[in-house]
C-alpha cells in the first residue's frame, strides 16, 4: 500500500516519475529523465508547489487538524462544534491526487 501511495504522490515528491515507469535491468546504471532533472533543479512540482520527501510530505499533512469548540449561549446548554483548519495548497493537491475529501 505504501508503494502505491508513493507512486500516486510522485508528482509532489523528489521521485523521478519516468524511472518508476521504466522496466530497467536492476544492475544497469540509473539515469535521470529530463523531468527528474527539472524537479531536482527547481525543487518545485509542475504546479509550482515545493517538492518533498515522502516523510516531509507526511509531516506537512499532519498539520491539518480538527479542533472542537464549545460556546455557552446565554448560560444555557453548551453547544459544541468542530472546525477544520484550512488546507494549504499542497495539502489540497495531495488530497486531490489521493481522491480524499477533507
């Protein structure tokens, strides 16, 4: 499952997507594709978002949270409601790629 998630998130990672699709000889010398060189040179994804390692992307996603608030209107029964933090553009793109609704 982790491999599948990494493959889907490759556009946001330092992963050379062309290398994923190739069926190389495991002992041959690896060569970066033009897109792989562009990604490492600019450190940006095609949509201008910063590239991440898999671990740093998970840390970025972990900043999205749900907070519960409680108000006391006119000293009556407390009212509780959740509030999600606003996803960053990177989080929004990640959820779009993984087909997750936040």
